[in-house]
């Protein structure tokens, strides 16, 4: 199973390299996607999938809890599933607000400019 996931991720990475390379060219109207638009589309897809998985995790944990009928083993499984769902939800929330968090930290510490201005 792990080999299939790794193979899938490698395949997606290899297939997305030309899109990112072409996105660097920029150009005028109709010249193709930019890096910002590609990364924004990827972020939207990841957040959508992650959010859906978090909701499914909450539902599964709730169903396990409701059907536990006092069984300590099933209650333990439900508790672990609920903790996993909470962690997943927090990761999705942190991922969606990471840009805002970085901007707030830059403002709080008085950091100006971007990483490009360092060079």
C-alpha cells in the first residue's frame, strides 16, 4: 500500500513539472498559467481534499462512538479516531491560514520586504 502511494506521488510530481516550468515563462494575456495561479489551484485542491477527509474523520469517529455500546475497546478506538480528526482539522486550518500567520508575524516583528529582497 505504501509503495502505491509513493508511486502515485512520484507520478504526480513528474507530471506537474512541465506545468510549473511553463508557468515561469509569464508573458501577456493568454500566455498560460503563472506560478501563482498554479500554486493557488494546488492549494485549493489540497484544502478541499483535506477538509473532506477531516469531515469524514469526524463522522467515522462519531459513528464508532455511538455504536461502541460501552465497550472499552471501541471507546478507545473512537477516542483515537476523534483525536486524529481534531489533528487533521487543525492541520487544514493552519494550512489555509499560513499566509495570514506569516504576514502577521512579519508585521509583529517589523520585517519588511520579501525573500527576493534578501539576495
